[in-house]
């Protein structure tokens, strides 16, 4: 099994304020680094529900915790976590919810998953390879203008039009179905080199986000956490790029305020009141953690608490 080092481990544990008898949800199990840390603090009466859309991650969870009575393992997208976590008691809520966004290290390190340009593999990029279109299938059909828009919007790539034009020209000669070929096409289309960054980084990110509808899933999942959290329960979200962090920041801040239609009026109804309070400021990895785990360099942790 490929080792996975969880980012901001201690900060997450501190922010969740894990109680021995508490009930927690890890909506992005990955390879279980954060889950293992939560379980270290849970007692026999505690419960941890782990969710992941990647069947390989779910298989890893079952291998690690399939016999642990405190753990419930579910395959699915955290965008549907409210439906996924419903049990016999639909009113059951969580004392903490964790979302560690983006692609995991094991996914990046496995060339067969097609997430990375660092090794040659099939151009797939799906979090769940059993559902939806792969990146290669999408690239065969997408129009040049839409492709440029995706690369610009989700990759924040200023050379998006040049890259899209090069991809469309290359696919006319032969399908683009390998990660190395896509990386070479992008690299040849981008003028100059950004220090310390492969020229295909933003394009790969953009295509992955689009193929997996990651930002839509994030928005849908965040809204569900309001109903899933118990009063006093904590929501912890780790993001790795500005697009994710912007959505998380706006969501948390938006729910710390009363509905504008009722602001300043007496007898504000419950549904119009603030539902969250921010817990501290955004937190980032220390220099020591970044040295040990370079993936943590761009990580941002935001925390909010459910109000009564």
C-alpha cells in the first residue's frame, strides 16, 4: 500500500476537538491518515463514518477498518453525504465533519489512474473509474472554445486558448489517450517556463476538476453539512487551490450572518438566523511539515462551528 501522509494532522485534530464518545464523518477517506488520527482519540462508544468515491480508497478502508465496530465505510461522493449517511435514525447528526479536498497522493502516484503527468498512463482522471467519462473520452468530443474555457476557469491558465488550439490540432492526428502525450502537447503550446512548475500543471488540474465536477460537488456537500452537524459540531475543510478555498470561505462566512431580508429586525425566524461561527483564522502548514510533506505547501484549513 502506498503511504499517505495526512496534511495538517494535528491542526485537524485540534479543530475537530474529538471526544471519546463523539460521532464523526470523514467525507474524503483517501488512505485514512486523518481517519486513523480521529480513531486514536475515539473510545468504544464513538463512531466514525468514512466516505470516498474512489473504490480503491474504499477497499483500503475495508482492509484497515472493516473489523472495527466503531467504523462505518461507505462508497460515494460527499456531495451526497446526507443521503449516504442516513441510517435507521435519520435525525442522527455528527460532532465533526472533515473534508480533505482534491486528489490524494496515492492517486497521483499511480500512473494507471491518469492524474499526473510525471508518469505515463491512461488518461483517465476519474475519482470513480466506474462512472462518467474519462478525461480521454471528454477530450475526444469537447469543442475548442469550451476546452479553453475549462482550462482558464478551473486551471487559471492564461495560455488556455493556445493550449486548447494545440490539443484540438493534435487529436485530429490521433486520439489523446495517454498522460505523457497530453503533457507534451501542453508543454509545446506554452511559451516559456514557470520556475518550479511543469507547464501542464494547470491544464491537468482543470481537466481533472471538470471530469469529476469537483467544485459542484464541493458546493453541494458544504450545504449538506449544515443539517448534518449537531449544535457545537465542527466543520473542517482542507483545500489546495484558490478555487476550492474561495467556495469554502464564502460558504462559511455566508452562514455566519443573518438573512439580509431580516437583518436588524426583531423576532428573526430560525431559518434566517446565522447557522455557523468561524473558529479561528485559516491555518496553513508549518515550515517543518512542508519540509516533510511538500504536498502540504498549498493546504489551507478553515473551520466553522454549528450554532444552536
